[in-house]
């Protein structure tokens, strides 16, 4: 479950970074992990938490994603005994002649006392990034799992997103009116003309979520909500 929580958290962070509100449905979330089969039973839970239509799992070798691992050096933290090798370390960094094993970074081509030099602790840091396709954003979890969020908004997804914004506005109006959670209502909505079709397309969902027995929609300048207890 910890990995599932991390996946959801990473997806929400991607939403926030790219200004995609949680109520806006997205097409898909892709989870790339060595242990993808153990995560598959949680697909519905992840989809619900992240608000995506589907969650797709795959192994890294089947993902087709480009992954980049970058090394950063921190010379200020170097042991004084090998600071004279700093230029060689940066050269090895750029050429990719390094490897991280058990939390330490080893440089086979940079020798200290006849042995490959090894950096530890805050002398270096490594970051991994994913080259996502256009219309997608990605992040890498500490476990090595990748999450790839589809950010492309179709007219259908945008319509549902607006309808869900309307639902939230109605729920707020219900609270202001002092209605009980189970009270049925007649609902009247005034929405911008270019969103009337969006609400009409999701009329049944709006009614079900707000316990509305009737929904009247008209064009207006801004979103306005009227609720009347039945």
C-alpha cells in the first residue's frame, strides 16, 4: 500500500505542477514498475484517487520510455585528499564513466592510491527523469517506479471537468442554505453560454451528485446556482 500511496501522491504533484485541478478528469495514468503485477489490483483505487479514466501498468522493458540518470557533483564536500582529482571527476561525469552501487558512486577511470575513486554521502547526488511524449508528464518515485500522466484534454474531458466544478458549486450552495445531506432539491443553474452544452451532457451526473430531482439550465454571464428544498 505504501507504493500505491506514493503513486497517488506523485500523480497529484504532477497535476499541481502543471495546473490541472483534481476535479478535471484525465484520460490515463501509466505506472511502470518491476513489480507492476502486484500493483494491478489497486488500479480502480488509483484511478479514483487521481481522477483518471484508466490506469495502465507495464514493466520498464516494455514501456518504450526514455530514461535519463544524471549525476551531480558537490566539490565542496570532497575529501581534501582527492580534491586535486576534481577535474578528472567532472570529466568522468560528463562522459558517463561512473556507476552507483550501494549508495556510493564509483569512478573506474579516476584512480586514488591505485584504486577507483568512490564518492559517498553528500559528495554527489543522482537524479532520474523520464522523457515523456508530448501531452504527457512523468515523475520517478524513490522506488524506481515511473508514473506517466496524460495531460491532453479532449472536449469531452473538459466538459466533464466543468460539470464537476458545477457539482462543487451546488454542494457549497446546499451548505449555505442549511440543507441536510439527504435533502432533495430542485436545481436551477445559470452558466456561460459556451458551457451550457457541457452541463446538459452531464445533467444526470449533476443531478445524482447533488440529489436534484429537477435541473434547469440557462445561459448567463457567470455560474450562478439556485437550490430549493423539495
